[in-house]
């Protein structure tokens, strides 16, 4: 856990922006710098509220669309996949974050020991860059938790007891066949041969396997 002082600085880009103002002034021509100064507060707000990952609307409409995931079971199990990816990425991000904190400490130690003025400047630049990376990691982590929570709520909403929520294979024959049928309906005379084969091939196979009862647990019900 972090102490109160550390927590108050999380997800805050303002100190980093303030530390870079003099250097931005040197980088930009006076007109551009003046324009940036006018937009300073807006840019700070933009950094904080910018979209990083998918909104709940995108999750429901773009990801869990009825064409690709036509049953509650198929939607539920896609939620499981999506949630797990975000959790694993969050854990991986935590390793990078910890390494970054150590690198910040090492740079701070070097700054205390360095006597060469130019080396001091370079170390200070590296330190500020690491601090900026830390702020971005904190913001990304926060948004990953938001999406993980959204997937959890949608899973709970979908889990109505009508399907097996322990074995992903149970629902797949029913769900995949419906999804393939949706894709087949979307085929037109202009569809390429590859598109037709990619739909009709798996659909015919699913229908054959279902008729021959070659796959166990093909019922969508528990």
C-alpha cells in the first residue's frame, strides 16, 4: 500500500507539465508556446479524462455484438476472455511499474553523487522522463481496473443459470453455429470465394458433427 503523500500524486500529470514548461518554451516558437499556455488547463484535463480502453458501450456493442456472440453463454465466455486479458496485462504492467520505481531511485541516487554539470543535466532529464512514464502507467492501470470491473458486471448480468459457466466448450456448438448462420446470411453475390468458404465450411462441419453427435457437451443448457 502507498502512504497518503504518494497516493495524492497518483494519476497527476500537473507536476510533470510544470517541470517541462521552460523546455517547451525553448523548443517552440513564441506564438506556439503562447497558444499552448492558453490551453494548459484544458490539456491537463484532457490527459486525465482521455479514453484509454473501451467504454462500456463499446464493450457491449462492438465486442459482444449479437452477430458474433448470439447467445448469453457466448457473451459470458467472451467476457471471461476479455477480463482475463486485462487482468494479466495489469499484472504485467505492475512489473514494469516496479522496475520504473527502482530506476527512479537509482537516478535520484546518481544525482546526489554526480559532480559533472552536464551529466547532472542528463540524469535530470532521464529522471523526469521516468516520472512521466510512472504517471502514465498509473493512469493506464486505473483504466484497466475500470474495464475489469465492467466485464465483471456484465458477466453477472449474463449469468442467469441457463448455461454452463464452468466449461466453455458446453455452449460452443450452439453458439458457433448461430454465429456462422448470421455470417452466412450476410454473404452476397459479391462475397469472395474465401469469405464463402470461411463461412460455409465451418457451418457445414458444425452441422455434420452435431448430427453425428461427435462432440460432447453441445447443449447450451446446464
